[in-house]
C-alpha cells in the first residue's frame, strides 16, 4: 500500500482498497491533511487511512534489520523490545511543524523511530556511540596501537577506517529494570566476590561483608539521580556513575579483567580511564556515607 507517492495512493484514493474515494480530511488543492495541519494528532492516529500503528511497527522492524546488517557481530535481535508506547506519545505530543501531508509525516515518523532504535541499541551496548578506533574489535588492548588491518599506528579517538568492526560487550543501561531477580542478583554477587586484585577505590566491594551492601548502594545511586535536576551536568554525572557501577559488576561477572573493564567503560561513555577511576572513588565515598558497614 505504501507506494512511492503515498499521498496519491492513500489520501487521493488511488489504491484499490479505497475505490477512488478521497479521504475526508484530504485537501486536494494543497495535498495536505487537515488533521495534521490543525495539530489533531490523536485523531490523526485514529483515523488516518495509512494505519499509523502499522507504519510504526514496520519502520522499527526495518531499522532493526538495517542495524543488524551493519553490525553483524553484534547480538541485535530483530524483535528487540521497543517501547512503542513511548514512541507513540512522543509522536502525538510533538506533531508536524511544516509540510502537514502524509509524506512529511512518514519522514518525521521514520526519523523518530530510527533515533529511538539507535538510542536503545547504544544504551544496551550493542552498537557504539561513536565509530572510532577505540571501539573497534581489531584495536590492540595495549600500546603500541598498531591496527592489524592496515598496519598503521592509530589513536583510540581517531575516526575508524572502512575495516571497522564493533567490539561487542553487553552493557546494562540506566533504563533497565533495577529490580533484577533475586537469584540472578545472588549469582552476580557471588561471581564478583571471586574477583581478585581489584584495589581501592575500584574495589567497590571486594570484602564479603561489603557484598551485602551492593543492592543498597544501587538504590542510593538511583535515588541520587532522581534528586538531581534533569538536564544538568550534575544529573549526567550521576547517571554515568550509576551505569558505571552496574556495568562494572556486569563485566566482572563475565570474567573480564579489571584493566579491560575500565577501558570498556571509558570508551562507552567517551571519557578517560582516569575519569572512570574518579567516578568509582565518588561511588565508594557515597557508599561509605550512605551504606556504612555494621560493626562486628
């Protein structure tokens, strides 16, 4: 149904399904939709012949497929869990600022879906935030940083070449459900307890008695985010520190060495390893103040 000229096919009734009848909201002189022009988005979603919901689902499926092809080494699921309710609310609340026809709306909807899919995949660590040498799977972990593909010296922040391939690490997002299952949490804590050689302040919690504090620290960090003004630099720092805390535990549970885990997080959040160390020091200070260990 969604042919090249969507307006003529759907609004103008040229599609066989509409038997040549114009849509009652179609302005033939301008090819505009009256509902879009008047900003009546909920009504547009309900009455548009093109079926906005189907267009949305098809766009999501198409972009997930495109990302899967672009990053074949990344475990992207074409049935990835997308918050369609959030997308629909966003599209209904915003509406069009210009154009006001079905083609313009489809373009706006496609761009919104693409950005949402990209945001989800980035947050989950399935695609890189930036395509740089530092996130390429061919990049050596230690100096000298000589690319095995090109044989040239590369900086970790340099733009990647055509041979770039994303280094995949599962990263937990702040959007994820903080209340993971008790059994999964216990297994994670047990695995972290086995980590060796992680010195202060990065040893968020190498002692067994400190292991019991992890769920409490996590709640404190979440509360700290909620108490910080949205859109501020302080809020961004709080969110990054929470994600670094959770993801460090996640990486440890996969037996990833400390040095490599810190580099993964630094690349993920586009900061230096020193910044990650500083974030961890802040987290430890917070944990000591808010979640003190009980005396023996």
